[in-house]
C-alpha cells in the first residue's frame, strides 16, 4: 500500500480549468495594480518620465501589468489554438483593467483622500488618461487592458528571431529613459560626446 | 523478573559515567556568565531596595503596568505559538499583522469618537472596534499564509521564514504608503480616563480593562482549543500532520483555522495596545511583535498556556526589572535599558532551560 | 553565436563616470575666478538652488512650512534671478542625521547648483553642512536653532553654514528666565531626546536656570520614538520639580503629555514644551491631552514681526489654501530673499548671456548681509553666520482637534501679554 496516496495535505494540486487560470491571472494582475495605486507607487512613478511627454514610469508599470497578464496566458497555453489563446489573453487583460478601473470610478464618486493619502486628484487624472469626463477615461482604461494583453500573448507567440530584437529594444529604451539623469551628466562631461 | 545481577549493575554504572563529559572551556564561560548575571540581579535588587527611591506604591504601579502590557504581549504571542505548533514555522509577519488591524480600527474609533458613539455606548463601540481589527488582521494573516507559507508547505528550507520577514516589511511600507508616516492617536474617551478603585487600590482605568479583556480572550481561546472539534483537530495536526490526515483531517483547513485564531487574538491585542499607548504609526508592530515572539519562546514555543504565561512574565520583568536590578547599581536612566533586560532574561532562561519555562509540547512517547 | 563580453563596455562606462568631478576647487570660467569654484549658467538655463527639509513623517509641518516660505519668496521676485528662472530642488531629510547626510550628498552632486537652503532640524544640518561646504556650497539655515551651528568655536567644516533664525542660546536663556521669574519656579527638570536641538536647548535652559539661582533636579533623556514614558516620568516625579521642560519633537512630546496625568507625583508640576511642536501634527498625535498645553517659542505675532508680515500671511493662505502650519515660515522667506539678492550682486554675465557665479564670492556676500529688514525681524549677519533676531513668547493650545489648528489662535500667545 502506498502511503503517498493517503496523505491528504499533498493533494492540493487540483486540476484547474483553463478559464479558471485566465480569470485568476486577470484578478492577480488587477489586484497588483490596485495595491500599487493604494500604496502611492503609481503616483510617485507617474512623476518620472521615461519618454518625456509620452510615457511616464507610472503608465509603463500599469501597461506592464496588462502586458504580463497576456504573457502569462501565452506561456501557459491553456488552449490548443492561437485564436483561443488570444481570446484568453484579452479576457485576462480585460479583467485586470476592470479591477483597476473600479478605483477611478470610486474616486470620482467619493473623496477617499481623508483615509487613503495616495488616492488624490493626480492619481485620478493619471488613471483616466487626463480625459474629461472621467467616465470616458475609465472606458479608455478598460479598452487598453485587453489590447496590451493581446500584445503580450503575441510577444510570446512570435518566434524567437522576431521577439528578441523587439523586446530587447523596448527594454533598452525603457532603461535609458529611466536612468536618463544618470546618463546625461556622464555624456555631458565626457570628452567623447 | 530476576534481581539485577552484577553485569547489569555494571552496565548501569558505565551508562551513568558515560553521561559525565569533560568540562570544556565553553562550559566554564557559560557558567561564569550565568553566575555573573545572577549576582548582578541579586546585588542590584538589594541595592535598590536599600536606596529606597521607590516605595511600595511605585512597585505596585510598575507591577500592574507590567501585567497590562504583559496581557497584550500574551495575546500576540498566542499567534506565534499556535502557528509554530501547526506549521513548525515562526510567522515573523505576525507583529505587523497586529499593526494592520490596530491601524484600520483607528479610523472606526475616530469616527465613533466624532459622533459621540464611543462615549455613549462604550462596550458596543469597543466590541465594534475589536471586530474590525480582528477582521483586518485575519485578512492580512490569510494573505501572508497564502503567499509565504503555502507554496513552501512540503519543502524544509528557510524560504518561508525569509518570505515572512519580507512580508513584514511589505506590510509596514504598504501601510506607510496608504496612510502616511504621521503619528496618529486613538481617541481618549471619558470612560478610559481617570482611576478606578478595586479592592481598595487605585488603578488607572485602562489597566484592569486591558488585563481583564486579555484574560477573557485567552480563556475563550483555551476553550476553543480544548473543547471544540476544530481545536481537537488543531492539536492533532500539530502533533503529527500525516497521521491526522489518516484520521481524515484536512490539514489546509486546520492551518487556515489556526491563522484565523491567531489573527483574532492579535486583533484584540492590537486594540488593547492602542488603548494603553494611544499612538499608532506604520512601524508600531515591530517591537511588540519581537517581544511577543520572545514571550512565546520563553513560555515554550508550541505551548498555548506557555505563551500566555510567557507574555505576562515578560511584561512584568520589563516593567519591574530595570528599576529593580539597575537603579541600585547607579545606572542612570535604567528605563532606557528596558529592552536589554527583557531580552537578556529571554536568553538566560533559554540557556538554563532550552525548551522554555513550560516546555514544548513535543510528543513524548510514540507507539 | 558568440556571446558578448560585458566587461569592456562596463569598464568604459566606469571610466566615463570617473571623469565627472565633484568637490570645490579653484577655477576660472568666463570673467570669474573663484577659489571654491564657479557655477556656469548658460543663457536660457535655470539657476539651480537646493533645499532640504523634513517633508515626511510626524514633523512634516516643520519642514513644509519653511519650504513654502522659500517658495513664496521666489514668487515675490518673479521666479527670476539675474535673468534666469529658478529651479528649486528639494530633498527630504526626515529630521535626522542620516537623512541630512543623504540629502546633502544628493544635492552636492547636482551639477551647477549654486547654494542650498534649509533644513528645519539641527540634527540634519549638523550632518549635512560639512558635506555641502566640501562642495563649496553655502547653506542658509531656515529653522535650525542649535547653538553649536553658529557658535564662535565651531569647526571649519561649518564655515559655509549661516542661518536667518535665532540661536537656541537665546531661546534657552529666555525660557529659564520665564520659568524663574514668571512661573516663580525654583526647581526644574528637563527631558531631551538626544538630538542636537533638544539636548543643547535643554542644557542652555538648565544652565541659565542655575545661574538665576534655581535648582535643576533632573536632566533626563528619551529616544524620539519611545512609547513608554512612565519610567522617566515616575523617576522625575519622585523629585517633585515645579516645572518639567521637554523641548522634544512631536511624537515624544505627545506621549509625554498623554502619560503625565497618570503619574500622581507630577500633579503639581507644570509641563512645558518647546518650539518644535507648534504644528497640527501635535494635535493629531496627542488629541485632547494637548488642550491647555503650553510651549515656549519665538514670537510670531504680527505686532512683532516685520512690517510686511501680514501681507506674507495673505499670500501664503492664498497659495496653499491654509494658514501657516508652523512657526518658521518667515525666516525661510527671508533666507530666500537674501540668497536671491546675494546671487544678483555676485553674478557676472558675459556677452553671450551666460551667467557665472563664484561660490566663495556668494558665501562672502551672504555673510555680509546687514541691516536687511526681513519679515521675521532685522537680519544682521555676524562672521559666524548668525543672522536672525529673537523675541520670546509662550503659546498655549486651546483645542485638541487638529482641524482647529491656526498659528496664533490655537495655539494662542499668552506671554508677553502686551
């Protein structure tokens, strides 16, 4: 008789259905986004531009969350065909975006700043993409989520020869933007440039 | 049964001789340390009592305050000890879990105070505040369990410990980000101010309130653990997880139940701590957490009555110790060394009795 | 595919980094020669001024108030110095030495920074001023009152430090006189928190009290983050002092005034706090225990301040939506103004429109400020950098609700009464 079968504490690996995984991923990424917003990291990051006038670190982080949702679905491949995987990724991104969108919705109705210090106007503006009225901005947010997630799935689905240069380029641009204040004085003071 | 003959007697003797080992340098150092500390304590105590800076009323005040803060430590220590019993792991995030509950309950307490509810219905309001604190503590405890302990359930590494320390920092700074680094104060209701007279002795109202609430919570916990089925299952899982599974107990559910119980105790303890010290800020959970952990180890980790006793004991020593031991030796500002006294006591007790004062409940005999 | 070696580019980057030099040394740029270095500001570039205050934590109001005073000063001169716009880079020093050190290191490495304003806490300034002076930067203090910073026997590291605020040697003496003469107390106990500000102020007060003929029965210390004040209060209580003076910061002060009523021995002692807690943060941390609590401070009532003070209050309220949240905004305003004036005087332009500012010249010009009628009072700098004047006052909190905080009303001035 095999004792391994009997030990129930090892039997928590329940086979999760594919859609369950997609929903879980979406919830986790959305939850992370909410946590980052509550703690004030998104606002702080938003003050830091990566590409001046276009992308700030705050938007990059938010976008990265949706992208990662798509990437996770792409890696796990819960469905056999690509179109279904894309749909799954879009669903995960949509769930994540919906979860994050609850925050600007709540903030535009109730002033939460007396309790949570970070939920102030700059955060609301950031989450609604500076679009007035806020409702339209929230819809933009909900639309951006699945879009970025689909891109995430595609990134994983593409062959390596295409994926490497693209992802390498994006990461390099991001890093250069992040450390621009460190790079600038070096370039300015060196004899080479 | 035959009478022990010569060869058996010889075996017994050589067995006993075998237990005597050579006295090494380390033994000498340890014994010198023990004797030196003991001398310090005795000489200091005699000198203080001789000097007479504090009279009986002061000592009584110190003692009662020690019991008060000891009650809080005991409640928090229960969380550590129960989780250790079931998981054999120290939940280092427990102190900060306490902080999360106390912090969240602050907002409720403030709004009760502003509407006058706190002054009008003290019991209901306090129970409401404690309920919210317990709920938030439970939520954060379950999140910590899910992320830091469950993935490492079957591997014997230090990863869950380090994960818990990380969770502790994450909780602290998440609350700092959410609520700011300002120090805030719990409201000061009328019924908490002033003194109350019990058995002819005058005590600040907050002290008997905290002590009695702590004792009530502990009695409740003891009943749950000893008299209910879930408590029985918890004790079974802490004794032997695999055999308990053979008996049909789902270890997951029991572990969650343990965390919930520990978090509830921590929730109550957090609110009581705030009634005593009134100031909350994001870092407040760290030191009580460490002291409660020491109290749990002092009483015997894994032992619930041990944690209760350890908590009270540590509180009293922390309060009475510095003035008693150090004031007589002429140490200026002995209260600054309060933490030193508390932790030295922990180390000394463990050196003399490694399994804690009331001993670990490890299984003594197996079939 | 061959793997790239990372060592060559890394070494090259490190070499480039090393070629950037910091620190003060004599140089000539354009028409200016200066022994501590010359800051070159191209035609349309901003003038970079640094600032470091405590802008987070329980003492936020202290630093934020000063920062706002400086911002209003710059607004008043049109945000322009010598034809360049002003860029104020602010760092947070957390009101402790480590924070001051970090802030100073960051500011000292900012390229083309001209001078530094702040901080609000003497602990931060004590750590930061030497670092800034090493880079040739003059540091104009806005709320740091520790006597050692502008004492006659201060070390050469601090020669770059000056302040528009008074020195605690004045505050401490006046405190002791008030205790002895007005409160008619013969016994004093002090509690400080180990910071340069509190420990030096308590010492000055205690020493002068002894000179006046009083007796100092206890001089105790706590840590700024202590929660349990009973042992120290019980110990002081056994000596039954007439007045207990604790010039500690918000968190410790709040704990003391909360726990003092529980010590029966201190029933008849008067608990007096210091100037660092004139902030809404104290009401937040202490609640109702702050009602009727008295603190000694500098006088910031409009009658005593400079003529332009009421105007300043109006501008402050308009810009920030609330009245001043601490006591040292006026000194910060004056610091901003004299810095701007000094830069204007010392800056030299060449024909391309580039401005050059010599650091030593700026330092000397600042230290020579005399007879300036600031909104905090007359500003006259001596050779040790002490520029601020001092008027003593005692304030009392009237209400424990943080939303009722208004400097001058809650707490209101109770001494001097004319």
